[in-house]
C-alpha cells in the first residue's frame, strides 16, 4: 500500500489479525437478494480492469485520498495482463457504476479494493465475485482488513498464524477464475450456502 496517491513509496502490511470472507458462510440481506434477482446491473469481468482501478483510486466525499498510487496502478495493470489480476464490474445503461479488483494465486483470491457510484453497485459485484470463486474452487477470500461494510457479509478476523495456514493450503491448490457463470443465475450459485439476513 502507499500512504497516499502522491507518495511513491510502497509498504508491505502484515497485520496481527487478517480479514477474510468465508466463502461457505456468505451473508446476503433480503433486500440485496431482491436486487440480485431483478438483475438491476449488468455484470462483466475483466473487460474494464483499468477503469475499475481508477474508480477505486478516485476520491470520494468520505475518502479524500487513496492508497493506490501510480506504482500500484502500473503493477496491478501488469498483473492483469499476465492473467493474475481480475475485475468484477457492475454496469448500468452502458456506464461502469461500480466494481472491485483483486489477485488470484492458486485457490486464494486477494480482494484489493472496490468502488460504487450507485447504491448496491459494489455489493452486487462482491456477490458475483463470491459466486465465481465458489464455482471455480477457491478456498480463501482475503479482504486484508475487516470493515463494517464487509462484516455485513460475514467477514471475520483471524490471527496471523491461522491466516498463514489457510494461505498455504489455498496456494497449494488450483482454482479457476471464470468470467462467466455458465448461464446459471448468481442467486442459484449462492443459494445452497447463503445465510440470509434481514
């Protein structure tokens, strides 16, 4: 991470506790499930990676600065070109209105950042990410930190030692990040494991 957009230095972060989302215990509110069923947004993957990166780095009223500097932008763009980084994008009326990006290594996916310009846009992207990770055989979704937003979906904190054990197991396995869902609705892919909340 960088301290700010204009700071050229990068810092490796190794916190004592790590945020993860358990793929088999993913929580979705009833209201969000309705949004998913109505297909309010069109979902695409890996078609606008740099635009998602820019969206995640853009200032917002709640966050004036970002940890995504030009070096991170360059490095993740190269990871995308090599097939290691992916984006899940939410589109509406031909406009990119939200999404997220991250990196896959083996059966581990490292969520880096998300953004939203419309209500529920990033939440829907996260649901689609989880569906793809489950379908592709992923074991670990690393969120780095736990936020109030992610906690609503069931994000938890685990110790560094437990994280390293899970990480080693996941990176020894193979998984596939699929851009499509094979025509299966996202709600169907999530339904058998989903824990609905009000």
